[in-house]
């Protein structure tokens, strides 16, 4: 576990590249006169690559370990951001979105698998993934802030190199720092399984009841993140709140999710995964029931903080459980399945929420999703790896 700080730091720089691109590219597209529909399609491309390539990437990570997939991810991410710095036009922005999104997905799988291999027991798994989950929270702040500062202050619009291009160049340099931090981390390959001649199929993993429950729980909780991010601006607009107020409500959620993950390594030493996930789902269902009833921005902000606290605890515990229920030689593939389901949800669910909200209003969207999460808590309570499954690790 001595190399965990290096892995977290490396993850921060690579993920910050994508987070900054995800903020800067739609702004540039809007500035160039593209429609909100085109900008929405551009944003979807960051997740779309991971929907189709997460599973092959997971199998590649199972074969190659940490460094080769990570080096490829660093190169693809850096080149992808550099292309927008050289040619800041909409088709190239779309290509950069595909490149940085896909590269970050493969890097995340490689890092998560490696951290899972480092842990020696379930308690170490909970603690390690609790610390690792802090990385995306930091990078989601670092990347957009750095890009925003350069966009606003680095050069005027008529200049040959605009502020956007300077931002893209800086974001392209961030993944190179990732390789600096992780290049000395030793490989931890899974033991090879003898006699495995038949090609592996994802359906073999999906046939496991524990994997079905885990992916179902993961999808429900991921949908909660999506519905909060999507519906709160709509609810704020309906009530006449300013953009800064809506942004503060969403920002309170992000800060709370980051803070609880700092505390989670200490909490997880005393509480098991299925208990934390079940509690998270139950509290989320309750908060979704009362959220649209909150009459003021302050009340919504308080709900947002509590929601960030309970949802922020779940993802590291899901990662820990996944490593305990999956054979060691297929953990990368299982991580790919999980990432694929999350990004498919991020692409499809906002469209579903928008259609439902247009017909019935935003409050029923909260209540329907909250009811589904509350019902799904029974799956979470049954996410208890047996001794045989834990031994697979």
C-alpha cells in the first residue's frame, strides 16, 4: 500500500485533463455559435467511448497489468487535448472528447484493478478505495479551474493563440505528470488460470447473482447522481433562482461528496460494505422524497449537502465488493462492465429524465427514482461476499 499516494496523484492529473476538457469544449462550441443540441452531443461523446470500449479495455488490463494501459491512456489523452489546441474547431473538439473520455476510462480501470491487487484483505480494500475515490473529486475541481483561468486571462480573442488554446495545451500536459508519478510503481499481475482455453464471455460474469445485484445497485446509485445534476437546474429555473444559486446548490453536493470520502477510510474500518451501501440507498430515498418540497434555496442546499454525504460513501464500497466477488484474473473485465453501465446511464438517463419531466414535472422524477433506490436497498443488504468469494482475491 506504500505506492497508493503515487497512484492517487497520477489519477488526479489524468482525470483533470478530461474534467477540464469537459468544461472548456462546450464553452468554445457555444462561443462559435453551435446550438445547445450540438453541445449536448459533444458532452455525450466523453461517456460514449467508455460505453463501447470499457469491456475490451478491462480485458486488456487483465492481460497487461498497470503500466502499458496507463502509458497508452496518457498518450491518447495528451494527443487528444493537443489536437484541440492546434485546430480549435468543432469536429476536432468532438475527437478530443472521444480521446480523453476513452483514455480516462481505461486508466481508471487499470488503476482500480491495481489498487485491488495491492490490498490483502477486505478491510484494506475498503480503506484503499476510500482513499482512491478522493482523486476524482480533486481533479473535478483542478481541471476546470485551471482551464477557466487560462480561458479568461491568457490572450485576447484576435490573438493567434487564444485563451482556449492555452487551456487545451495545459490540459494536454497534465497526463504527462501521471506517467511521472506511476512509472516506478511495480506491477502486480493476477495469477494465471491454467486450463482456460475457451474464450471468456461477459455473460459468464453477469450470470453470477452477486454481480447482478452489484451492477443493479451501482446503476441505481449512478442514476441518482445523474438525476440530481440534471433536475436541480430545471427546478431552480422553474422557481426563478439565478445561475449562481443553482451552481452553489450543485457545488455544495460535490464538496460534501468529497469531504465524506476523506472521512471514509476511518469509517470503513468499523462498518462493512453492504451496511454502508444499504444505508446510503435508504437515506437517498428519503432525501429524494423531500427534495422537491424544499421551499427555499437554503433548504435545497442543505438537502444537497446531505445527499452528497450519503452518495459519496457508496462508490468506494461498491469497488471493494466487486474485487471480493470477482475472480482475480477477471477483475479488469468486471471493472469494465461496471464502467460501461455507468456511462450508458449517463448517456441515456438525462434524455429519459427530460422526457419524463416535460410530461409530469420534475418532482415525480425525484420520487420515482427515490422509490426505485429505496426498493433496491434490499439488493445492497445481500451484497455480502462468502468466504469462498473473498478468497478469490
